C-alpha cells in the first residue's frame, strides 16, 4: 500500500491513496479544505503564545506589530542599563 499526500501554500490538501494487490489496483483521491486564520499581536513584556481560535485548524500568518512608542527607551551607558 502506498500513501502519498501534498500540502501546498493554499489551505487545500490533496491526498491520494493507492494499493495494488494480486493484480488488482484501487485508487482514491480527495481534496480536504483546511480553515486557517490570520492573527496580529503586539509585543509585550512577557512571552505570548499565539494559537488559532476554535473552528480553525491552524494559523496561516501571524503579524507582529512594532513596539509601541510608550514602551520606554533602554539606554546603556557602559556600566548599567537605564529605562527612560
């Protein structure tokens, strides 16, 4: 029995299953739609885990925004770090 599959950049997967036994052959091919989600996040002081919401199989893209201007500014003067 041979099982082959292909997952492309689109949210559709094509899988083919074929088997040859005692001179007989059978083949099955199917398209499966995978619902993916895009999300945007803003950097934070702690680590974040970004996961797909219920109803989605996964994430197609995650956009991380720029660090907000009110996060402060870090300066190193050679001896210590100063957050302004």
